[in-house]
């Protein structure tokens, strides 16, 4: 049924056109519009209304019925069975329910509609025949309102839960307003700061805690109030009572978390002290390790550290130097087999039983200590074919439980000792041999004389001469041995005094001239030759050089002694016409017990210990002089020495 729009008589002539315009506006309106008759039955609806109601026009205006699940409720959830009839009735009494809650399975499922009703009056009577109902979609607004209500209800619950949680906190929590008054105090704060039950809420901070006025805690509260940024401080409010205070800006003041960190501070202090002790102990351990490392490297003996499996792990500087002397480079760590093979290459022991990594190491790893008489000797040969005598000692390295975890071996170069022992043995044999010669002569002379006496035969004077000469030789050898021992200790007992070198030279020549018929020439300067020296010892040097010159030169040749004044010393030279000294013997002439090979006496007995030239050098050295020898180009040799001039005494002395 088409709706009737009542028009005044003046407008009826224009009704057909106007009706078309009204209908067009009705259909195009974005506002949902439904026209109902006087009984409240919908007779027309625009597209916007049908969409809002989730109905088709036949379902709304007939002949079809709305879906079974379609219903309309008011804002309180009450079902409206005839919503349009209710609107028409309410419009007449101006008591319209402004909100509809439309529920249906179609569309968006539910909509909230704001409903207004406008009666359409007949032009000639006051009663209205139709009512225009306007529908406005307020679903989004209602949903927001419901959400706000839900949030508000939830916030109220959360606030309650938050307060309960704050009261269960083990940390104190308070809220201060900008005037410094407490607006909230949790249970822990009451318990910690107001154990007597005194009221804190509403009271200013400085009134409750006058002891904290001016402390870092109050200054932090003031800072957060003026500078809205969080802050954390740790402060000792009383001896041993440390608090961690965390301040956060709030809407009307600041929120403060206060935690008692006294136990934490004590624990940290104890940990710091323990850490300091540990660092100190670690530092001491490192110092000891550094000291041991320095000692290990500085030890003059070659040291090698082995693992429990016999592998060579570490060597000191002396060991590396020894391997370099043997023409090898020691690359550690090295397995026991490789190290043993490397050491066997130098060993002169064909069986290799004395190798470092052989029998000695196995004994040490079994728990033996190679010390004292248990040490072993190892002889190795260098690339230059020089033999080195090494003495091996060692000990096991034990862990804290006493188990053997490794071994250390020491190699000491005893080559000099072994050579000295050999030289000493040879020297003793030579001394015994040389002493036996005059003793034999003395024994024979005495034996011969005794037999002549027993037979009542006169004794030949020559027997006494031989015995006396042998005694003198024996005395000289003993004297040389005593002097050599003193010279070795730098203790010849010199008695220096100012003397003239010319007189000492003349005395030495006169002394030697009594023992030979050969000519001994002497040339001395015309002017005095002053020296500060032990005249007896200088004369001993000259006598030894003259005696050697007479002994190792032809009997028909002469021997000459020359004394010269040089720049800073008096020079003495003894010249002979003998065969000279072999080149290979020259470097060793002044060594103790050295006798040049093939150096046979050409005149006189070839008796001596090889100490004469050694004592000459020691005497000259202790006088601050020099001594030397050279073979003369025309034949023979020249032995010389020099003694510094006597320094004149200064006037101010």
C-alpha cells in the first residue's frame, strides 16, 4: 500500500511532482527511515533502514515475516515484540525508547540504533495517519561505551589487586605528593618505618623521618619532583643499615620503592674481601710462578721437564744453548721417543743407556731421585768433535695427591772438572816422576857411600857432590810447588821496595855465573832504573829465564841479559841461541805444569816440574808488569818482561 502524503488544497495541483521528489529524497537518505501507519505497521522503508535492520522490504512490510532469530531489545535487554507499534504509541505520549538493540544472524550480528519518531499530520485534522521513524546507527559508540565500562570495572578490580600485591611486597612502597606528604604506604613500609603503628598517611616526609632531612634520600626525592626522570640511589641511613631507593615520577607526585640491602651490602663486602684475598693470593702465586720461571731460566745447569708419559715439555735457556752447541734446535713439546732419539745421536755410549730419556728418566718416573752417588755421567760429542762430559741428576714431580705427574732432569757440564781431574792426575804422576829422579840419585850416593864405609874404603867426595846437587834440585822443586800454590791464591807474600833494576840484574847474572863456565852477557843503562818491586822475586824471575836459556841452548853459545829504560817501564830481555820454541807450544808456555813437547835440554840436566815460567808470569803480574816470548828470526828465543817505573812522590804527600 502506497503511503499518503496529506497536502493542502493549494498544493494539490502540484502533488504529482512533489510526491516524486519526496519519494526520491526518502529513498536516497543516508539516515534509516521507516514509515508506519497509525497502527504501527511498517508501510515503507528506505535502503538505509533495511540495511540497519538487517531485513528485506517484504520481511519488514509483509507479506514475509522476519527471520526467527531476528529480535529487538531495549537498552536494558528487554525484548520488544512489536517495536514499531511501541514507537507509534510512545510517540503519541512522547515517551519513546531511544535505543534499540537489534539482534540477527544476518548483517553484522547486532546493531544499536537510536530511534526518533515524527508523526505525519493530515492537512485538515489534527490526528495523524502515519509516523516517520528515523534510525541512526550508534553501534560503534555503544561498543566503545561498553568497552569503557568494562575497562572501568576491570581497572577497579586491578586497582584492588594492585593494592593487595603492593601490601604483599617484601619491599617498602610509598607514594608522595608534590608537597612531600605520604598518600599511600604499603604494609611493608608500615612495618619497617612505623612499627609502633603511628600514622604515616597525610604526614610530610620530613616529619615522619626527621633523621633523613638533608640526606641523599631526601635530595633524590626533591630531584624527582622537579626533574621527572626515574632515579636510583643507595644510601646508608644508619650504621650498617643500607637502603636502595628507586624513585619514579607519578601523576600527582612520586612513587618510591625502598629495599633493605644491608645483607646484600654485607655479602658484597665479604665477597669483595674474599675476591681481594683471592686476587692477592693469585698475584702472589703469579709472582712465585714468575720467580720460579726466572730461576728456571737463569739456572746454569741445563734443565728439562718431562711429563708422566716421558714426553719432553720444557727446557731452560742453558738446555737450549747446549742443544745449539750440539748443532740441534730443541722444539718442544716432543715425545719421549723423539727426544731419546735426538739425544742418542750425540751420545758416545754405543748402547745409548745413558741417554737422558733412556734409563735415567725411566728410573725417575718410577720414583727414584738421582742425587749424590746416584747421578749418571753422559759423554756427548759436538760437531767439532769435542767431547762434553755431562752429569745427569733428577727427581720426580709429584702432584698434590703424591702421584708422579712428571720428572725434571738436570745436565751439568762437568767437562772442565773431568779435564782438571785428568790434568791433576797427570800432574801428580809427573811430579812424582820428577821428584823420583833426585831422590834416586841421593839414594844411590848414600848407598854407595855406606858400602864403602862398611868395607873400610874411603868415600869419594863426588858421592857427596851428587847427593848435594840432588838435594838442591829437590829443594827447588818443593819450593816451586809451594810458590805455585801461593800464586794460585794470589798470595806470594811480596815485599816491594824502591830498588834499582840494574843491581837486581847484576845479582842474577852473578848467581847464575857460579853454576856455569859459559859466558853470560849483560847490558844495562847508564842511568838508574828505579822500580818498586820485591827484589828477591824479580831476581827469581831473571834466574829462571837465565837458567832456561842456558839449559836449552848449545853449550858453546853465550846467553845475554839486556835491561832497557822504556817510556813507562823497565824492560828485561833474556836472549839465547837455541832452537827456539815450537809454534804450538807458545800459547801454553806460562801455564802451570806445562812442558813443551820435544823440548830436550841441550846443556845440563833436564829436570823440572814445568812451574818455572808459570811462577815468572804470576810474579810479574802481581807487580803490574807484562811478560812474553818470541822466537828470533836469526834463531834462538827471547823471553822478556817489564816492570813499571817507580812513581816519584809528590811534594804535597
